[in-house]
């Protein structure tokens, strides 16, 4: 995965992001809130700041967070359709 400037996001940075996103303490704060992303960013910074400059960590975080949110949205739409149909009894009606 590349940053906008063409630099590669290193594997250890991606692993750090994935650990932070899946961390129980971070998820408990609520998904898709400002606090959630603040905690993920903080975890990444604490883990990676001895190896990388903060601007590189932030660029990687921004790119990975955007990618994560777009995947979450892609998965949310089919789940919403299932919820509407199977649990709420709402069928799509052609206009």
C-alpha cells in the first residue's frame, strides 16, 4: 500500500494499525467515534515512534484509517439490507 507521496507503508506499520483497531480497549470506546480513532492513533504512535518519524506514522494512519472506513461501509450496506428485509420486513420497492 502506498502513501500519496509514493512511499510504501511498511508491514510493521500495517500490523500495528490492525492491532490497534482490533484492541479490546479501543473497540469498547465505540466504533467510528473520534475517541476510537484517537486511541488507534495513540497506540500506533506509542508502538512505532521509536522507529519512524511522527509525520510518517500520521500519514500511514490517515491512509489506513480511510481504507478501513471504506471497507466498513462496503460491508455495512449488505448488512443493512438483510436487517431491513429479514428483521423489519421491509422489501425494496421499485419506484
